[in-house]
C-alpha cells in the first residue's frame, strides 16, 4: 500500500527533504523521556532572541551526557554507567535509563552552548539576523 503525501502536489517541487524531516520529528516525539521545555529569552541589546531547550536529566553527570550537532539535528544522549550492584531499592521512582532526544533545527540556527545545573541541561540556540537580499533579475528578449 502506498502512502499519500501532502507534498505530492506538482506545485511543491523539492520539498521531499522537508517530508523526511517531518517523518523523523513525528517518530522522535513519541517518547516523553526526558521531559523538556523550550523557551524564548529576549535579549536587552536588541539582537536576535535566544531559544533555550531545557531537559530534566536528574541523576546524570556531565560525563554521562552527550550533546551533538549532526547536520541540522541537535541530538542529546544520556547513558548512565553501571550502578553499584550492592544497592537494593525498595522503591525506584527515579528513572535510570539511557535516552536520546533529537531536535531538528532550521537552517542558520547556531548552538551557543550548553549548561548542566541542578539536574537541568540547558542548551542555548540563536538565529543570526538574516541579511535582506534584493536582487534584480535581468529579462532577456529575442527580437
């Protein structure tokens, strides 16, 4: 059975990559761990706003977290080391599983940095102000 795509219109040429990105995003959104926030932080100096992604990564150390930019995807991975086998939990409510969370970034978004504080991993992103380009196209005519 073939899948009908919203991008199959003859007026939407070259959007096949966008369709693949949307497929990746919908698959990645199904897992809710770890929870995260995305916020816009206004700069006072008038430059472009900062986007901040904050993930709740309680129990992970900086060495157990990995933040990588793979093409246009920001990928955050967490892998905890083997725990002490002598610990016996009567109740275990704090998740200790590995995770991977990916965010697809628009063209031109730059990763400014990452910070781990009080069990929250914050990653700051910025989009540089685009240059406004106006280009006149010459029209040729054959007489």
